């Protein structure tokens, strides 16, 4: 029940509505890939932050729908 699982489930539900002609496995793998990409983007940001390196905004932040993209620290337990 962690945040990345919830993100996967949201993406899967969105794909179920947006792409009903796709087979279920394709929707699953697409949602999984989207979740993996989000995790890797968060890992990159946090890693650079810990090393004291400059951080640039990810591509997802530059898009119009960036409000729906979760922040790295919002995805982990306090």
C-alpha cells in the first residue's frame, strides 16, 4: 500500500479507460513502466540532492500536467 503502488493503480485505471482496446497485459506493463520511470526520476533527484550537486527540474515538471506528478519526498513515509 505504498505511494508507488497507488501511483501504479492510478495509471492502470487511467489506461483502462483511455485504452480499452489494449490487452490487459499491455496496460499493466505500460502502467508499470510509468511507475518505474517516476521512481528512477525521484532516485536521481534525491541522489543529486544528497551529493550537493545542482538539481534541474525534471521534464515532467515543465509540462502542463505537472500538478499531477508527485514530488519525491511525498512518496515516502515520514
